[in-house]
C-alpha cells in the first residue's frame, strides 16, 4: 500500500480514537514538518506506522501534560522524535530552557529523544535517514522479529551492545564494551553469547586455541526486510 493511503489510514485511526485536548493537539500539531518527517524518513525506514503515535501526550517533571511530535513504542521501548524549526523557541529564554529540560527529563525516564532540524529535513533528508537507520536498526530488527513471532525480545543491554557494535564497525570486544557500557566483562560476554544464539552476533575465535577474541554484528543495517 502507498504512503499516502497508509498515512491517511493511520491519521484517521488516531483522530477517531481521541477526544478533548488530545484530539485538538493532533489536529493542531501534525503539520508540515511532522508529515515531512514521516514521509521522507519514517516511511523509508519502517514501511509502516505500527507503534508510531503522532502528538503523543507525556508528563513533564512538574507532572504537567504536553505533546511530543512523534512517539514510537516498541515493547517497553519509547523513542521520541521532535521536528524543530529555527524559530521553535523564538526569543523566549524561558521556553528554550523549559523545552530542553523536558528533553532531559524524558531521557531520565528511559525515553530516547531525537531532535530533527526542519531545515535539514527539507534540504538534506538523506543525512537524517542514514543517521537514524544506523541508530534505529537494532530496534527495527527487534520490531520485525516480533511481527514475525520468531525473534526473542531483546533486553536493554543487548540493544546497547548491538548499537555499540554498529558504532565500532560491527565489532564488539568484551573488555572495551564493558568499559564503555559500565558493565562487568563477564556480563558483556554473557549477553554477546545470547546475541549469537539469536543470530545477531558471530563469535570470532583466534588460532587453534579457539578462544573468542571479539564478536561481530551480523545483522544487515540496510536489509530490505528492515527498511
């Protein structure tokens, strides 16, 4: 099905299920920038809108409600995308401070928050697409596996190790990863072995001894199954 048809279906579903301020926020908020993001970035990445929520209501550190542009919920994982233009904060220092505090608070609540420049989205969407593909590929892989019901859920440590491997040219060395992730080396080895069982890592031995010297991420970052 085309983006246009799926987008209309997605929006209609959310509009139908919302009431009051949540409905008003959706009507006001899902404008040009947010639509451009889902068309130019989200659709090429995921090819669907499962788990993606426009104008999602969250609480700030004061317990007050506000709405983030887009929230992707996959299992217990919450990932936020905020599309921001140059004038998002205006000249109001209080608003600038409050917006940054909200992002910091959400990350403290175990949400991942990604700020997207509207200018970059209009002028260089390929950069944003490439960056988010690398960042989100472990989550997309897990989401794809859940849909197929063949992949066991990934723990936070497993996702962090897959992302670390992508950052380090697909290679995880347990001692180095332990320092980076602030974990014990044996803990890293344990989760690397689990990822080998799940088909995401490959153990690389050394010489005749067969001692494992590192693990290689074998998931395809740009696999057609994931984008």
